[in-house]
């Protein structure tokens, strides 16, 4: 959106007192006055003022002085009016709740963006559980080299998760809140925006309807359960998901992960952002009575408004402290041919390496590490690490020791790791590097079940 308009509008202006707090943005719910702090220069002097404007077009009576300004020359004011235009257009619409500002975040009403409803495969979803895509829209003032400043819109989207059920209802069902973080509802001054979840602390104990907290805000060591809700972090979310869906919780969580990941993939995300752009370009934004701002398509690299692209010179890499060898632009070639810059003083030059692996996989692990450390060249195949780790980084050698686990269980791995730790008796024997081999299936295991 570029230079939206050149119309004049009357604003009330009131000189700002030196000791009064700065006002950067303020919209009063149920009222129609906006305030914007500005710095202007008049008669060679800089003045700190507050502009006040009635959004309904009525005369503003906040201060007696009135002046006309050009919005195209006061883009900070225009940006604030764009924010208010968006808030007004979304307020009160079903499924389009405004959940945050700076940037403005609005929940999508599209069915494909209700991730939890899709993940449960037709099962009823509790009203207090929300996992949905939130559109982020932010107006910013841009100025590229050699061009006039203009007002632009930045789009993005994120997953919004919220557990809005009061903790008092969980207590009735004997739900375990110990160890979970809780949040209270922090309302905005503008009632059109949903209260934000503000982290309060972690529950350490429960006495009746009172939650005792640690890692909490100052003065909030104890809160009433009815005044807080579970924080939707991983632990809190999974515990509530299990309470709602039982044994299906893990499957639902995996589906949620896949749905959220798919929404962030490049082409799909771009398609969604372009959809929002197309809707905004269909009609101008109403800023004030009689003043509208057209939304233009996004900046294209081939368009005249796109900023000039300048290519920085290639970085030079130095591999010799004495500078007797020329600097190179290819870091990989320099490391391979000349070795690292720190090779003369690097310590330890013969690192001690600990390897933890399953007993029946020890042979394959040894083969892998041999190729990693010493390199390998196979006829007819390109090798990306032919010199190996030792030659590439100019080490004097290596000291490798294996500690084997009798099986793939956590107990077996814990025993092997403990042996590796107990084998160190002096500072000189400390391990400099460790490798741990695990089965691919371990990625599906969680918590203490994962070796």
C-alpha cells in the first residue's frame, strides 16, 4: 500500500507536558477518539505533540487548537488509522476473534485452519480447547533508498493454541495440576480484543481451591484456581489433551503436528498469504469518513517500486596466521588444502572420544567412525569428505573408547553412559567428544522411554 492519499484532515493538537507519560497508541473501546504522539518542527524548533482525531468524523473537543495535515506526510498517523480499520472490520465477527495486537492477530474462520477439529477425526472437541491458524497483519512505514516513504502491510500466520478452561473446573475432576504452568487473563484496554493469556507461574501444590506457585510473578505466590487457566505449552497441552481424549491423545498430537507443519510449507503458506492479499485488494480500507486507502498488490522484484538489489562482495577466508598464504573465497577448499586457521594452537590435538552404542551394532558403528575420522575414497563415487576428520583439521590423532549397551532399552543405555562417566578420574581424562548410536525407532519414544 503506497502513499494512500493526499487528502487533508482536521486534527486537534495539544502540546505535551514534559512530565506526562508518552502516548504512542490508544483506542478507547466504545469511544471514537484516537491519539498519536508526534514530533514536529515549527519555526526552527522541534515540538513534541499529541494528535487527537474523532474516528466518526465529528468535531474533536479534546483541545482548542485545530490544524490540517496531509496523511501522506504523516504516515505514522495513517498507520494507526489502518490498524483501527482492521480492528473495526474484524470486531464482532464469528470465528474471527482478534487475539493480539502488534502485530494484529486474527483467528482464521476457514475449516481447514481448525487444526484440532481435523486432528480428532470427527470426535467432539471441548469448547475450551483451541488450536487454529491465526493471521498476522501489520502496517509498517517503509522507505527504500532513493524512494519516497510509503505505508505497507506485512502478512504472516501462526498456530494459536489456548486452553481456556478455569483450573477450578479441573480440580473438580481431580486433574493433576502439579508441575504445570498457569496463566491469567490480561484484558486489553480495547474490549474488541480477546484478553491475552499472561503467564503467572508453576503449580507446586494445591490447598483447597488455592494454587501455590513457584517461578512466578512477584506477589503471585498463591492464586485462586478459578482465576487462572492451564498454559498451553507442551506439558500442559498434552496433559489436557489426554484428559479429554484418553489413549488417543498421542495420535491426535501427531496429527496436529503434521497439520501445523503442512500449513508452514513454502508453497502452501504463500498460497494462503496471497489469498489474504487478494481479499484486501478488492476494496480500499476506510480510514475516516470520506478517506479511503487502496491496497496495492505485493512488491514484485520486477516492479519499479522494488528496492535496488546490491550484491555484497564475496567473503575472504584466511587460513594462515602469518598471511604467507593467500586468502580464499572457498571455505571448504581452504580447510581441505590448508587446514584450519587455529591448527597451530588448537588443543587438544589428540581428542579423547567416547562412543556409546548397542553391542550388536558395534561393528557397523566402528566402520562408520573409521570413514568419518580417516576418510574414504570409493572408485566411481564422489566423496564429500575424502580426507576425514583427522587430516582435514590437522589433528595428531584420536583416542576412541567404546561403551556398549546390552540392548536398545533406556536402562541399558543409562548403564553404558554411567560407565563412560565413571571411567573419568582426572581432568586430563575428560571426554572431548561423544557419539551415541540409537535406533531410528527411538524418535517415536518420549520422555524416559527414549534412550
